[in-house]
C-alpha cells in the first residue's frame, strides 16, 4: 500500500489549487465560507464554470465529458475543491443520475440526458424517502401503474432536497406489490413540469428552505423514462447509494472548518483568556483533529485500493460513519466557541458580528442530518458487520 503522492500527482494538486484560487467568484466563495444560502442561479453559474473548464464530472467516461483522471487525481481534486471553499456541485444530476445512466441507461437515455446534465440545462433532484419509508427505503409506497406507453404515478416523497429548484426528479416507485418488497421497485425519471406534481416546502429549524414534500397525483410518465428493467430498481438504488457514501467524508471541508474553529476559539475569551487555552476545550479540538487525520488515512487506503483493483468494498461505509460524526463534532465545538453570539436563525440584516458567527447555529442545526442521509449510521454499521465482517 502506497499512501504517498507521486511528483506528477503533486504537480496536479498545485494546478488544481491555482485554478480554484483564480476561478471561484468572490461572492460565491464568501457565501460558502460564511454558510450563506446559495440560490439556484449561484449553483448553476458555478456548475457551468466547471463545465467550461472540463472538470465538472471527473468520474464520467471521457466520451461523455469526463476527465480521464486516475482515482488519486479525483481524490486530490475533491479534497482541494472542498478546502478552497468552492460552491457545491449539486450531486443529484452529475454524480447520482448520471452514474445510474452510465451503468444502466439505454443509449437513447444517455444521449438525451447526459449532455443536459453536464451543462445544467436540467436541474435534478431525488425522490427516495417517503413518510414511513426512510432508512427502510424498500417499504416505499409510491405506486407506478403501467397503462400502455405510460406509467401513472401516485404517492408522496419527502425531504426532497432542492426539489423547488428541480426540472427533473429520479424516483423509486413500486410497480409490483405481489413480490418481495425489494423486487417490486422500479427507477423512473420524471419531468417536474408534468401535470399532477405538487412541491410543498418544508421549512427547517434554521428557517431555511432546503427540503420539500413532493406529491404525485395521476402523473403520466413515458415508459422510455424507465431506467434498467421494471422491478429492478432496488439494484439501481444500491449502486447509487454506494456512490453517495463514497463522497460523504468531506475531509477537505472538515479541514477548512477545523482551521476556522481554531481561529474562532483563539479569539473567544473565557475567564480572561482565549478559549483555545482552556485544557478541556483544547482536548476536544485535538481529539477531532486526530480523528480527522485517521479518516484521511483511511480514505487514502480506499483510494489506493481503487488505484490497484478499480473497486472498493462495503468497508467504504466507514467513511460515511466517521466523516459525518466529525462534521457534527466540529459544528458542536463551533457553537461552544461562538457562545451566546451564535444566532438560532438565519440572519437577514445582522449588525455587530461577522457573518460566520451569525451562521454557526443554523449550520449546527442543519448538520444533525448528516448521520441520517445516504443511509443512517446505524444502517452503515449493519452493512459493515454483514458484508465486511461476516457477522
């Protein structure tokens, strides 16, 4: 196992750093670093900057716009990208739907959707969770009944991230109730402008509009929008969740936020001295820093495995578990460092304190979700126990 970068990989890292430093618009970087809400226009603008550079979809085949980077180069790019404070690329199109189409889609589906995903001509969202069907996703009840050349979809999805921005949504739907629950699920691509779709906002504790409920009432979906085979949607879903879990460690972002935590704690006074000089607080910060270093080494082990074998196993769930726990721990320490200056809601016109401090509490509230999405951490531990340890 080799965890060191070659001279060529170090040169690539320097190239990525230089380009990000020169290319991230100042207003977008400021929003990211201060945890401000990014609009749809913000997200699309940055998406297209990356697309123009040719760096939008490193994991795609080159024929569809990929970079032909090695697994190590992709890892370097992702970590430098997060550390630089670049706006997120919303994963539902380029990472999730595109991965499914490349693996399971027909040639016609690839030609129709992939170019538009690459340019963000279509903004995608995901329809998985339902009321009563979250971690037990296979219990979903949204039905799709085939009638000739269409499916008719009825049901409800919940916690649909950025659904109010969506042009298209990929959904898991039940097409057969007579077989085992995993075997009766199909994967559909649905145009959000189709009559019968209603999007209703769910306002979170931080007063942010990030997630939604989506209702389907006799929504007609052409049969050609079925991905893979009817009743084989669970196979697609498992493949997609594996891609999502690989990217939930957020090591680069956690490094940046840990550095900001140290700066904040060094400026915050407690009993006449900086909070960072308090032994108990400093011990908590050091523990998180050590765990983050261990996570980075673990991630590099997976990268080396991909470099050698082209695949990784169920152990990748470790990244999701520990990565999200570290993210939550950092937000907790930031709340402690901010103290009473942390604002519980998103500031509209806030004077007297910096934007970063004013956004810490909303960030803390929002990050309670990280140990739940992409399969709860309890589910991840079960996956490791069964698939990796054989228990």
